[in-house]
C-alpha cells in the first residue's frame, strides 16, 4: 500500500477578468502610456506614441507637448561637423599666432558626419582681413570628408590679429567653428649669392673678403605683401683661433622685409695687419617680426648659414692667404634655429698682404 504524500502549498486566488459591460465603458477606457526609453530620437518617438489617442474635438489632447517632436527633429537634423586647425604649413613652429598668407591656398579638413552645412569665414572686414572658401564666399558641403582651400584676399591690419573664424552653419544656426586666425604674409627661404670679391692690394688699409646678396621670399609669392614685416640677422661665433681669437660677432638691426634682398659684407682688415694664421666660423640665421599678427623674434624658415674665414701660410712664412666662404647650413645662432638656406659664395684665396 502506498501512502499519500502531503504537499504543502498556498492556494492562489483566481483572477477574474473584468470586462466592460457596455460599448461606452470600452470607449472610455485609456491604455497605459508607453515608457520613455531615453533622451534619443527613439525615446521621443515613444513619448509621442504614448500620447496618441488622447484627442479632443480638434484631434489632439490640449496638453499634448508639441516640443517633443521639435526636440526630436532638432537632435536628428542638426549637422555634425568638425573643422581642423586653420594655420598655414609655412607658419614656423615658434610662431604661436595662427595665420594664412594672401594669394596662396591653405588646405583645411572639414568632416560632415551628418546632414549638410554651409561654410564661410566669419568676422571679415577691412581690419580683420578677407578670405575665400574654394574661391567662393560660401560653400555648402554634404556628408563626407572634405579638403577645402582658404585663400586670403585682404591682409589683417595691425591690432586685429586672430579675429577670423571658419564657421559651418545649418540655416542661421552655427554648428562648428575653427580657431581664430589672420591673413598675413611672412618672409622665408633665404639664399646667398656672390656679389663681389674685395681685394684691393694697392690699399694697405683696405679690407679683404667679399660682398654677397642675401635674398628671401614671401610665402604669399609677392614681396609687397611683407609691408608690415621686418627681418634681422642673428650671428654667433662658433670657432675662433689664432688671429681671430678675439673677434666678435656683429648683428644687424631689424630692416624692412618687403625689399626682398640686402647686401651683406664678410671681410677682415686692414690687410696690412693680417700677418698670422687663424680660423673663424660663425653661425648665421635670420628672424622676423610681423606687425599684422603681433609675432616677434620668429626664426625664419630655411635661413641658416655658416660663414668660415681662414688665414693660412702662403708660399713663404712671410706670405699668407685669406679666404671666406658662406654656405647654407642648418645652425643655431643666439637661440634662433633654422634649417639650411640655399646657395653659397666664396672669395677664393686672396694673397696677403
């Protein structure tokens, strides 16, 4: 015989479904609203759906929040735009002010992740400067990665540095902006060329050596654009032996940059006193200031040179020869560092006295 095993349980009350007893009751019942999932397009749609069915004689519940739809549309339709730094690749690393030259294009990356946007340069006027975007005043871009070109027209006047911005707009709404920048040309790319050899054996008080032409460029391609820039040399003694051991390096003051060239003389004398051997090497670089951006003491790109002088014994112990050579070389002079300029010049051997 098997005995029945007792089961412990708790009786559950039966649920009785309450049904509306009339068509009117069914019509008056309201469904529970759907939950708001998140502050996203989908969440706003659910909130919208939760209010569907709440109607008055005009078709909607008077308490219906129309801003829900507007908010969702705003989050969905606003373009997502990013703009890279605006600064010319010819701007030296030591120059903190961001700028582009006139006349020459400067590339900027613009990424439109969503929607479309219209680009323009804000705050343009006669003082701040003027700029074209792909040769236009405005440029509309769709979704994608774009490389656009900014070209300066009118340069920034002194005292108005950094007030221009590349902006992206959707209608009247600004959705992205770049760093501030100016339009300003700067000097760069120095070169040297022999002008003349200084060798007047008839004058014992004359100096021997050479004159050279130092030239440079504007990064705009037009030297006239450098009317608010000045340039100066920086010379530092690297080696000095023998007759040159007490020699000092001389530095010129700032001079107008728009001239594009200047005569530089490398000579020693008077020649009748050059009666012992020695060697001298000086490092020379160039720097500039720019009144449009307020930048000063900026190392000029590709402006480094080495200037070597030597006096050696000639055909006899009483005779000597002198030679000076200048050539492009990456050097530092008095804290101003620059890569090599171009060209070279030499006096050749000059017989002394």
